[in-house]
C-alpha cells in the first residue's frame, strides 16, 4: 500500500506514462480526507515561467529509480484539470477532477472537501 509519507519522498521525481514518456515532475500529494490515504497527486508541467499543476490519480502508480509511473497517457494528464503553481484547489472544483478520470466523487458531510494536500 502506498502511504502519503512515501509519496512525499518522491516529490521532484519525474512522472512518466506507461511508455516512459516524461509527463512532468511530482509536486504534491493529496489524500482522501475520509481515509487519509493518497488519492491524487499534482504534476508540474510547463516552462519555468508558465508552469501549472495537473491532477492525476495515484491508486495505480508504480515507482522506480527517479520516477513515478502513472497508468495514464501524457496527453490525458496534460488535458486534466489544473491549478496555478501558487493556487489552492477550490472545493467546488474537486468533483471535476474525479469526473475527468471516471472516478466516483464522495464529498464529506456538510460540504467538507474530499482532498487535502499533504
């Protein structure tokens, strides 16, 4: 099982797709607030002055020396919902990320967000 502390150790490693094409760099890990298990990660993509953080699920990631492999194509991740490098994910935008990847979205009671950055 992947633990949030383990994923944080992979920060700044390359994120690659199933064919080892580099997508970007692992920026942060978001956990499910109900279980405290890793749910999403952000991948930093773009030129240094124009970078954005794109969300990708982490349920099926594999790791190797210097990389995190996700089971999604580079094109799919680059089209995913994103935020600026200094932005915070608004709670009302969480559901769109899950819908994009065809995953169920379960907000917490009283509108509590499902994702929390760790």
